[in-house]
């Protein structure tokens, strides 16, 4: 027969396992979201570079990419030496 203490220990172990599993799942989801956000930002910069090369205005590029017009003007004045 299982004692009350053994049941409590088993419950504690199950709870620790559950929490660890949940934390791993949360960490993976957060990592995916961060990676997607970085990818979207990099894509916006890449599109802005292409639109700058065809001489669209900063306002047009901002509307197309979601980047700030000020950031696009900085890219324009950098003369093609854009950092991602």
C-alpha cells in the first residue's frame, strides 16, 4: 500500500515534470516568435533597399514596408552601405 508521503512525493514529481514540459514549450514558442519577427524586419529592410534603388520616396517606402520614413532616409544617405 502506498503511504500518504509517497503519494505526495509522486504528485510533486509529476508537477515538476509538467512545469518543465510547459516551460520548454513556452521557450520554443517565444524563440519561434522572435525568429519570425527578426525575419520580418530583415525582409522589410531588404524591400526598402530595393525600393530605394528605384528612387521611390521615403514616404512610399514607409507605406510599403512599415519602416519609419526617418529610418529610410538614413538608409538613403548611407549611400548603399546599409546595415541589417
